[in-house]
C-alpha cells in the first residue's frame, strides 16, 4: 500500500481511519479508542492466531496482508480469503476464531482488548453501527471469494484480484495512479488456485491489451479501469455476466 505508517501518530492520522471500525467516531469517541489501542507487528509467514485459540484482542489490519485459511485433517489447506488494511480480526461476543489467520506480508495490527471493546460496542452507537456494517462487508467478501474460486476463469480471477487491490488502496479508484501488488506472482497463484505460468501469462495479456502497465514486477498502473472491471466477469451491479 502507498503509505508509511507511524505508530506515534494519533488516530486522526491513521491511514485506515475512514475505513476502519472507528470510521464514524467523533473526537470524544476517538479519544476513548486512543486510550485503549495497542499495536503489534507480525512478521511475514508468522501466525496471527490459530483456529480455536482464545481471542484476547480484536484487531484492525493497519498495514500488510493476512490470509484466512482452514486446514483439513490430511494436511490440505484452503485459503478462504484475504485481510487487507482496515479489515477486522475477531468479532465482539466471540471468544475464538473459526480460521487460521497468517501474515502473508509483514502485518501491523491496531488491537483492542476484547472485553473492553465489547463494552465499548454496547456503549457507543457509532462503533456498534460500524461493527455491523463491517460484518456485512465480510459476508459479502466471503460470497465473492466463493464465486472467484469456483466459477471464474483465470483472467477473471486475476482481474478481480487486481481490482480488489486497487479498490482497497488508499488512493482514489481511477486510472493513472500507481499501485503495488501486495503479493508475489507465486503467492497470487497459490491464493487463486492457478499456476505461476498462468498468472504471468494473464498479466502479460492485460499489459498487451492496454489494461495495465508495469514499471517492475510489483508496481503497476491501471490504464483502463473500465476494461479491468469488465475483465472481472462481474456486471455493473456486482453480479456475474451470464
């Protein structure tokens, strides 16, 4: 993502301020959160929390990317989603989590002690409203992930992933702004159920078609946002084109 995070900055300067759980908070409510928060950084590849572990903190992702996954008895692992900046880890009223959460890149979390945060949800309508909105967003994201893995073509999968990165970046969603792929091509292939060769071929095809341009293997610019959105296979209302 295109920001530098400084833990010494207050909530008002937080790069996810207008997308996180505190998005609707006024100055007094932000002061309450300021007194409750702590930061923790997890190194790339390290677990953030395992499925079934006691959840002592509820957290927002400030920077980096984490994966949600479920491991089967025979060792197979299925990634069921990605957590990007402003996404939430944990739910008020839940003492455990249902998935393994792992840092795909270095991840910085803004954390709140669970019981204190649950009381805040009860006492502050702006926070309880935002928690509900984010829970519904999470449900929609899970449904989109099901469609992406189960029904979309390779090009549609990659276009959807790139469109998601652009949409969730901290810059306005329009053509001409530089963005950074948060994952390597091999990691993208693993997450999308594709081969590395397929990912590279499809990215090269989008470059040839004038949809994207790359200055290196990770830094890219969207030249034609409408074409990128068309390539996702979604219609204008967010559903699949049939």
